[in-house]
C-alpha cells in the first residue's frame, strides 16, 4: 500500500489498515523514527473509561457512578 505526502505533510492512512488497526477519527498516533523508518503507534489512554464517560447521555464520571451504585452518593 502506498500513500502520497501532501503539501502540508499530511498522509492518508489506507482504509484497509485503518480498519484492521482500529484507527478511527480522533485516534492519537505517536510518531518516531527507527533506522530510517517512520513508526506510528496508537497512543493509549491512561483511563479508557473516562474517554467514553457520558457517551450515553450521562454527564457523570466513573467514580461517581460506582459510588452511586454502592449507595455512597
């Protein structure tokens, strides 16, 4: 697979790779160089639960939900 670097340095990751690797809009990639090769690694979140907190319409963090479920509001 090949991609051309655009004038502003942008590259489109081929769709098959994005799908296979789970690279979606908003995914953060960390770039490095190793022996003349460009390496891109998906940057993992410290707390993946916080990333989806509120996605179902509830604007409350995970700790608050757990406390509420345990009756410690």
